[in-house]
C-alpha cells in the first residue's frame, strides 16, 4: 500500500496534533486529508514553511505569556464592586455574571475577555468573592468581587466605619490600661525600696558593726 508523509494543518484524532509530520495511506491523504485542508504534503518547501511557522508561533506565545504576566501583576489587589437589587436576606433579583465582572474591570482600564473569568456558577447573593481569571495557559490571577445591594452602600460603609472606630478605641483603651499597670508596678517597686531604706537598724547589728570596726582599728 502506497503511503505519503503529510504535515497536519489541524489536530486530527488518531493521527496527531497540528504541525506533526505523520505517515498515512496515499489514498487517505489524497481523498480526505488534503480536500478537507487537514494536512499538506511533507515536501521540503512545506517543511521549511512549517519550521518558520513554529518559530513565529513560539515568538507569539512568548509575547502573549509576557503580556499576561504583566497584566497579572497589575491586577494584583484589584477589586470590582457590583451594586444590584437584592432582598433583605441578600438574595439577588438576578445574578452577577462574568460579563458584569468584565465590565467592572474594563471601567478600571483592564479589558479582559469575559470567557477568561472563571465562575463555577452565577453569583446570586451579596457578599465578597475571590474570582479567578485565566489570563494565559499557566498565568492566572485572583481579584476581589464585592456584591452589594442597592441602597445599602452607605449603610454598609457606616457600619464598617463604626466597627473600625470601635476597634481603634478598644486598642487605645488597652494601651492606656497597660501603661497604667506598668506605672503602678514601678511605683510599687520604688515604695518598697524607700521602705527598706528607712527601716531602723537593730541594736545587735550596730554592736556587730562596731566590733568589726574595732578589729580593723577603725574605732
């Protein structure tokens, strides 16, 4: 059976991936692969063209990966806030989708294809979410999504501000109490030292000191 070497122009199940050089039956190549533009003859000219295409593809892949890495660095710490209608329980009257997130990112200067935003399912409740973005093959980044109910933004901001103020006051109070305790300890130590210095000397201790001085010829 006559065979031909061909270069696959597309992925072909059971044969290989795009760019592979494979050997197939001549009739299969002539009657199926070539008419369907799935392959081309593996001539010297076509092999040279393939090498050039591979080199160009490698350069393009390196550029895409580099651009994606830079974008991932820029996106670090990014937040998107979506304000929408919701019930008192936080259940949304609808859902937040990848398109909503992409729109929020674009407003901040990040034009991201919504298909690169990984959502397991639409978001249907208010709250904070970590959203993964698949920028390029092995390059991914996470952003923060804040879903808020319409009319409650000011209320939530007020609650957060009040909480922060309460935490600051508690920290200040704790610091003052710690300082007061330290001052009390120092005062107690100073009082104990003063009391020890003012304690009267026992008569026997005085006699002993005089005897010692006499022996040394000091008295």
